[in-house]
């Protein structure tokens, strides 16, 4: 039976093309999610909650294979500094479990959403469906339009091998 939650209902109501993928309902990393979906890990995006000194938290959407550069994110937001909350704080701020935090589940909740510019390389990417065990594949443009996201280079520079 296909999963039906607020995210899938929203996407259907907006007539957005997407596919929902059920996964084990435990907290999976991007590597494991990519393996189960048989897609490149660079196409599985994770949503990280970041806080600023004042104002609503930020949702940073980055490839599962990369890490967030807090300095680059702060610069993109014209903030002096941004910080990672604890996992518990992130869950309290969003009302979602870690591993199921999704920008699609937090639309109209006042979060600024920033998507790493590498997402533009793809027509579609995978993101959490707002609960553990649910992954959504949808067009990058639909994700950015729905969440009113901005694109910026917010990932840490990958170390090059000698």
C-alpha cells in the first residue's frame, strides 16, 4: 500500500510529478538510501537544520555524499554565523524525527530553505518524504518552487587526492 502523508497529498494536490519510495523505517544515511534505491548518492539529498542567532532556523538541502560548509551557508544568507543544533533540538524545531526531516513537510512553517547549487545538475533528486522510511523523487524545480528555496554553493570543498 503506497504511503500517503501530508507531503504526498501536497504533491498530488499541486499536480507535481513524483515517486514515493518506501524504505526501512529506521534512520538511514544517504549512502544506504542510495544503495537501496539503486541511485547515485550524489542524487540523494539530505536536509540539515541550521540555526542562526535570531530568526527561524534554516533548512540546508545538500547531496548525501557531501558535508555542509557553515561559513558558506552563513555567507549565502548574509548572516554572521550559523550553528548546528543538537539532533534533539532539530527534532523539536521541526516537529519531525531526524532521518525524516524534509523541506516538503515544512512548507509555510517559516523556514528559509537553501539548496546546494549542485542540485541543478539533475532533473530530479531524492529527498525525505517527511517521515523515516519515505523517500520522494521529484523535479529539482518543483522542490525549489514549493519551498521558495534559493540555490547557493553551501557544501564543503571536497579534498583532492594527491
